[in-house]
């Protein structure tokens, strides 16, 4: 069975590439669009109050197959997630991305001057097409002027994903979030690894199936510990970093305390240990 989270299909309409694989009344080719705001929610339904399943960042692509009630239904190219994005948050394709944000968050300014008006707050891994430079600033297509030191050329990856994840310490917990101002457990793992050049699936069950299994005894810094519906990053064999709904933030705590708390709350035992 196709995973509906990753399959651009419904009974009346499906991606043309799925013809012969899934049943639908008709098949069409998705139209590529680009995220034109700092962050865009990918929702369960075409409504601004619908549950947020995922989040798209500035410059990322979204393949649109249908539009209804001001929302585009389609698929994110970053991780393949299917859902609804506000049509106003998308724009026609611009130039190919040349850079990405390489710090947890940074402003783009209306002018190449830190005293000018900020036009947006952009998160790690947001994409930018640089169309001009002036002094220490770089102008992004469709936005303002970034401090160049906060950007990295596309394809230049950071080296320590755990250190990247630690940069989110204290960020609020946000269901479905991937932005530096709020994200969930699997979003933290995905964002930190993406900054280091590794593309991984979005949800915890997908990540559990994706990464190489290890034993508890083999665990070390950078490994992952999974519970049903949750994942944490090991800072060392006995300490974890995770975005969680208990602290409602990205927090550090002893692994043993987390295991005991989750079990006491009815969340079950550890379901797996994995190595990215």
C-alpha cells in the first residue's frame, strides 16, 4: 500500500507519474511553485485552522496538483509530504537557489543596512537565490538583504549535526514545525541532518525505518533513540536532546529520566536505536 502522506493521489485526481500505480479518475502533471514566505504550513485540509502536518521554508519547492478554497494541494519536494499550503504563500518559480541559510535564524533587511527594516526572519536551510551583493550583504530574490556570513553556497554542508541540533536548544515545541522558532522532534532531526547534507524522511516512523539499527549497548553521541511517535538525539550515551511536548521546547535531559517518564505516562518503552 502506498503511504498516503507521501503519495500525491486521491480518488478523483493523482500525479501523472502515478498512472498505473494508483487508481484515480484522472491524472495530471503537478505545477512547480516556490515558497515565497519565511515559513509556510502544510496542512491536513484546505483550511487555515486545519492541523499542521509539516512546514515548508522559503525557497523550497511545492508541486501543486489542485487549488481549492485558497489552498494548493500538492507535494513538498524536500521530503515528499503531501498536503495543503495557502496559495498566497507560493509564487512562480524564480532562479535556481544559490545559497541556503546556515545559522539557526537570520533576518533579511529591506536595504543592505542592519538599521533598515527587517522584511522576514528566515530559518536554517531556507533557500535563497542571490542576485546582488553589497559589502557584507547579499540580496535574495523575492526578499531582502541577508548578512552574507549567515549563508552558505548550496552544496556546502555543515559537519556536526548534533552541534547543529544544539543550536535549537530552548526553541518552543511546535507540532509539524521545521522552523527555528518552533519545531517538533522529527523536524529537529530532519533539519539538523539536512544542514549537514543528509536528506531524511519527515516523521518518526519513517525515520525509524530509514536509519541503520544499532543495539542499546552500541549507542554513542549522534545516535537516535525512538519511542512510539517520538525521537531524541543522543548527546552522549546517557544524555539526550529533543523537541518534546513535556518541556514544550527543545531540551536536554538524562536518557534514563526520559525513559522512565515516558513509560510512567503510558507512552511505552523504547522502540529502537538508530545511527544516522
